[in-house]
C-alpha cells in the first residue's frame, strides 16, 4: 500500500526499516504517550516481521525522504465491537510540528473506512497529550468521552480521552 500526502508517504514496512525504526522510535518522549507494547530498540525486527506478516491490522511506515520516521496503523476490533477500529500513530521527535501527522491521519481515515466494514474509527489519547488531540480534531474526529483513570503509564494514573470519526 502506498499513500502519498503533501509531507510524507505512507507505505508498507520493509525489513530494511529496522535501523531507522529503532533510531526514531526508541525515545522515552514518544514512548510516554504510547501503550507499553510500543517497539524499543530490541524488538524493531520483531515488530517489522509482525507488521508484514498475516494480521488483521494495518501497519504502515511514515516515510519522509526515503526514511521510515514514524508509524501509523489501524486495529479492527472484534466480537460485538467488530464495526469499530482504532487508529494509532507516532512520529520521530525530530520532525514534530510540521503537519506530518495531520497529513498522515487525514489521508488514512478514508482508507480505513474503505478497507474495513466499520462505522466508527476511534483513538484513545492520554490526557497528557494535547498535540495528538489537536491532530485528531484537525482530521475531523470529535471528542466523545473521557475515561477517568483508565491509563496507568510509567506509574501514573491518566485519563483516556476518546476521539471518534464516523466516516
Ligand atoms: C502527537 C504527534 C503525533 C503530533 O505529530 P505532529 O506531526 O507534530 O503533528 P502536526 O504538526 O500535524 O500537528 C500538531 C498540532 O498540535 C499542536 N500542538 C503541539 N503541541 C501542543 C500542545 N502542547 N498543546 C496543544 N497543542 C499542541 C500544534 O500546534 C499543531 O496544531 P496547529 O496545526 O493547529 O498549530 C507527535 O507528537 C507524536 O508522535 N507523539 C508521540 C506519540 C503519540 O503521541 N502518539 C499518539 C497517541 S494517541
């Protein structure tokens, strides 16, 4: 898959991305905003083989000038939540504030609704992450709910702010 946006290209991960994935992702400033399964230096290779293997999820690299500098993905839910999916993303600290994630999320939303039989696309943002909330608002998501004390991250309790897009 290949999605070209004004500031970046969204493309499949390839084994050769392991070095740049480890370099850009292994950053506590990013990890603090992410779920604990976020890839560290040690598991960049494992992440890429999972992302490129058989999976219901969609995992794409955010490519700027030929280098994988971030990631974005769609995770379809199952059972009674099967018509919902989650979107998740991260970007190298060196490239923040250039509109890259707004381009990436805004471009992936229509693909998510085309590819999956979903009626809602959601993102659970930690309450400590206003930049991510702003990205979602710029991409047409609405703030739906606050799940109080839903997140335990690095020993602290945080609210999870749920954003949703209905396609
Ligand atoms: C959140 C993140 C994805 C933003 O990526 P980005 O490419 O810098 O985002 P953009 O440049 O497209 O837009 C950022 C917006 O947030 C705003 N912003 C940045 N810091 C902010 C803050 N502390 N408070 C409020 N708004 C803020 C910017 O001004 C911009 O809005 P604007 O265009 O209206 O001025 C990036 O910081 C990141 O990867 N963080 C770590 C991982 C993460 O948080 N993932 C999301 C988990 S839900």
